C-alpha cells in the first residue's frame, strides 16, 4: 500500500482516518533538510549551488519513511498546498533518492488539498501530479537570498555596530517601518484647536447635539478656532442666538460586508478583537486546519469555492431567513499588491458547523473558529441598509450655523452576524440616533444640559445658559504600529508573504530590536541604530519598492516566467559590491555618519538658535551618539572623561522628563552617610547603588528597583531603604534560625535560613513591597507555615499533564520552574517561550520543544530498561534496548 507523507502527526492522524488501512500515513515533521548555518552553504561562484543537510532531529522521521517504503514502494507527497509545502515534498524526495530508497521505477506523486476533509482528501488522491518545479525554484531563490543577505550582512553589523545581532532581508525592512513611525511621533508637534457644540431641544422636548459649522457667515474648519479666546467669542456668538431648523435631509445608504479572511486580515482581526499576536493566531489556525475545521490558513486569496458559497448561502437561509441572502453570490477580488490568490480564502470546511456544534476545547481555537465562521457567513449576506440624516440649524441672519448628523439602521443585514473591527476608534459621531426633527421648527437650547460634559472634559468653556460647550483639542501623532497594523502595512507594500508575516514580526522582537508595550511595537535603541546603518550603507536593500519588486520577481519564478539563478546573479552582483565597500569602514567613522543621519532627530534646532550639539555641561565639547557594551546607545560629550555629561538616546528631554531621566552612566540621587547613592538602568533592569566602582570596590552594594516603582521617580529615601536590605526580622521562635525579608528577582519574599545567601532553608512570597519593611515576627512565622514543605528530591506536582509522548512513550508534563514554566520528559527539560501560554500548550508543540532541546544539548536520553519478569524457570535474558533518536522539529 502507498506511503503518504504530510508535515505533522496531527494532520497524519486525521488523514489516516479518511484513507483507511489501504494507506500508510506518516509525518515529516516539517522540513527535513536546511542550509547549515556556516560559510559556503550557498556558493555564488558555482552557480549558487546549495549545500543541504538533514537535521539531527529529522533523521528519525526520514528513516521511518524509508523503512515504510521497503514494504510499500509507492510514495505520495501530500504536504501543504503552497510554495513551502512544495519545497518540503521536493526535499523529501531528494533525500530519499540520495539514500537510494527510491528506485527509478518507484512511483512518486504529489497531491494537494486545501482542506483536510474526507471529500477534499479523496478527491486529491484521484488527481496526482509531479512536484511543481517552478514553485520549488521560487523557494530555492528565496532561501538563497535570505541566506546570502543574513550570512553576509550580519557580520558587517557585528564588526561595525556594537550590540547589533543580525540583519534579515525582509525583517530589516519591517523594522524600518517601525523606526520611521517612531521618528514621526517624536518629531510631531501638536497643534491646538477648539470645537463648539450645543445641546438643543425639539418642540416635543427631545434633545440632540449639534456642532458649530458656520461662524460669521464663514465655514468653520478644523483650525478656525485656534485658542481659548477665539473659542470664548464663538461660544458667546452661538449662545446668544435664536435658532431654527433650516433643513432636514435623509439619504438612504448601505454597508457591504468585508470579504472572507486571508492570512493577513485574520491576523489583524484576531489582534483587534482578542489581542492575539501573529504567532499565536497562526498556531491556533494551524490546529484548526489539522483538525479539518478550516481551509488552509496561509493564503492571500479571498476567493471562495462555488460549493462553499452555496453552503454559506444555505446556512444563512436556514439560520436567518431568505431576506438575509442576496439575490446573487458575492464575488471578491484582492486589491493587495502582489497578491497571488493561488488558494481559497480561510473559511470553515462545513458552513453549517458553528463553534458550539464542534465543541472545540482550546480557547484560542474556539475564539478563532468563531471569528472565521462569522466572517465567512457575513461575507455572503445581504448588505445592511441605513438611513443617514443631516440636520442644518441656522439663526435668522445666517451668521451662525450648526449641524447634527445621525443614522438609523433600517435593515441589519450582515451586521446581525459580524462587524469588522477598527484599528483606531472612530470619533465622527455619525452613528448617533436623532429624534424626530422637522424643517422650520425652533431649535431651543436645552438649558444646563452640557454641564455634565463640561465636568468630564480636561479643558472646556461653558456658556452662561449651560447649553453650549467649547472643547480644547490637540492634533495627535500617528499611532504606533500594532502587530495587526504592521502586517496590514506590509501587505499594502507587497513585503513578505502569508507564510512569513508571523515569523517576521516575531524575529525582530526576539532580536531585541523592538519591544511590545501593551499591544504597540516600539523600537529599541539597537533597532534604530541598525536601521540608521542600513539606510546609509545599504539603502537599496531596505527600500520598500526594491523589496516588493524582489517579491514580484520571486512570483515570476514560481509562475515559470523567470530563471531563478539569473535573479540570484543580478542580486548578488550588486549586493556583494555593497558589502565590499564597507570592509574598510572604522567604527568611529560609522558612528559619526549615523550622527549626521540622525542629527535632525537627536539634535533638533534650539529656539534660541544656539548650537544644539554644544555640551550643556562643559560648554566646550560636542555631543554625539555613543554605544554601550550592552548594545544600547546614549548621547555623550566629546570631552570625556573630563566631562561625563550623558543623556538618553533620542531627542533632548524637556521639563520633568529631563530632570527625572536616568542616563546611561547613572543618576545621582544624593548622599547617605558620606556615600553617593545612584540609580542605574542595567542589563537586567533598573537598580540603585551605594558608592562608585573603583579598583578597591569593584562590586559596591546594589539592589534592584521593584517593578512597581517607576525608576525615574525613585527618591534618595527609597534608594537608602532598598540598599539596607535584606532586613533581619529575627530568630524563628521554634528553632532559632533567622527569618529575613528581601526583594528578589521575582518580587518580595521571606527566607528562613542562617543567612540570606544560604542555598537551603525555606522561602515564601510576600504580597506587597511594603511588607518587606513592615512585616513582624508573628505574621512572618504564619506566612512561612502556610508555605507547603517540599522535601529535597520529592517530585514536583505538574502544572499540567499532557499524557504519553506519542513517539517514544513516557509522561510529558508542564512544570513550574525557577525561571518560568517548562516541558519535562524523561531527563529533558525544555523551556516554554514567553509568547506561548503554558495552559494552551499542546502535545505536538511540547514534542517540538523537547526535540529542539535535545538537538541543542546534543544528548540522547536513554530510557530505563524495563525490569525482566520473574518466572518459575530460569531468568530470561534481558533484551537489548533500542537506541533512541531525538524527535524532529515540526515546521510551522
């Protein structure tokens, strides 16, 4: 019987259920080969010959496939239906041929299906083909490009820019977007403006709001009222008029639904509605796909198969009635740059199956499926019908005019099921409901009606009659990118592809080039310096159009219209020349060039016209950017060490921010008993220090600043209290051993031991920072008593039991560790990434982490031999244990 190969064991299990015992279904666990991370893996001088290597974690799975083919000499490659899936099939076939597992007459075929359903799988089996050579060549070109850029450009960064880690072809362009947005925000100067609105009343006693649109017979624009004086005059002009309704215009309108999801829009909407990151979204979508609930989740197509459209229309009719089904199916066309539309949209495989009927246990998968199901149904529903009303109010002279707008939903249509989220909140007020208003009738002031709103506003003016309100506003800078808006922008520019969005956004965070604050992406100093360097010395390769054009060229390769080696040759000719040009650069030269590039940002002109780079401390030296060993950057004086002036990297701070900022060389808080007390921002967080580092005192007393304390606001008194820790509470009344209170890496705690540095003893967490100084002996004894004892060597209780390892047996558990949760199997302890919720970790993900940990350690755990059973006769000889090989990493 034929051997069918897919990527993951979960997918293999589902497909095996559909194909039955006539097929052997095995998993490759993603890619079986990759380029070794060393020089020469891609050889530009030898027609870009690529050296491939089977990973240590893949050898076991290749062997399992090879063993299966000994009995069933027919291979069906059923990996994912995209460029990456085609590459995995190619790699596997090439590997098996190299091992001489496949003979010349061995039938090898390729099948693809967009959904893991019985109908889709069985239909695919009826239509086999060969591996698509142009798709594979496009993959090879992309992989070679990424290798050549990363392996040649990263060393340049290491040598020329201290603290830089590496540079990627697309990741650097993505980082540039974030850095440029941050510089826009920093250079933004807010502009003041005022608006005026009134609360009016109809003759029937119903109230409504209207905003000022006409003053002195002239149209009121955004910046017509620039200050409080002008706002006060407008306020008086409106409040002193008799108003009436000049016109009421009601226009019918409609809203059409959003198209079904593709990869980028799914990531955006999951971020908006659930706060899910790109990696988290794709992980949940992968599980839904492997379970057969949704179609393939890496796609830039929004087309839907005809049978799916009919299924959606039938489900809409069944659930909501005929009036919600449009007369003809909706057809969608992708407007994104370089969209391939090679696949369907992301949709449920069965339109009638909602979240409840599927009983999905995992919370991320449940939320995501519900989102996909509702969006798909809504995309084929009738439009929402609205009535938009505009009311114009005037005084008799026509000098003052106000406008009220609102809308009424006449028919909800698709809104009954789903409404697309917004990246930024709308503030146009057009969604307000208006009462019955007739042309010609009086619009009286609702006296005192605006007093409540006046109380809530930060800066406002209220008319004497309390019905008219003037509000101060300031223009706002562009918002920082979220993962969702960043993916959206990359898609608009044609940068990256559906399969790469999540890894790109994750990589720049893992390299510490970008940090996530709430849901917003903020560039770190390292990231800004990298972009400044690349823009000056490798500008073409972080250019948006160049990167998008290269993506288009790769699409031409996949279509068979471009030779992949010609593409690589053109790229390498210019790129290698750019690399060579930087070989003679010195670090000081690079830093000075970056100073010039960033000068408008780092040293903006001063209002008094003086030199912005003149040191304010010694008034002799010149300010310039410098780098610290940690890779961070700061602004320092050229007269160092005579002048030790420093300030944080970025534009000069002003006001309280400037006074409170902690510069790289520390902030002097004051003196205590003759010692200077400093605050620093260190590699592992902010801390306070007593005294200075000298030859005699290389490690002066230090203490971390608690996370709950803003480091910039730490006072001398607080620092002295911190430096007095640990605090000795006293001897325990039962055994006389000392009880200490202290603040550690994970917060405030008690320690019951002879000394605070003693490795033994008993620790117990405290609830708050203040407890460290306030807790007494009685309470301390109680807190320690409530902490359960755990004898040395006693097994810890798992946070979650995942079950037996699917390939190798033995329990796989999630444990609580000193440095965070981890996966435990046999003697392998694998750290769980910060981006992964331990409670949501699946067995598939756990086995990948275990395999990665084994590969890094280079050790192969040996399972204990089972004890031989005793019999009445002589003891049976022990069977030799089979050598265990590490499990393979699954490619996401």
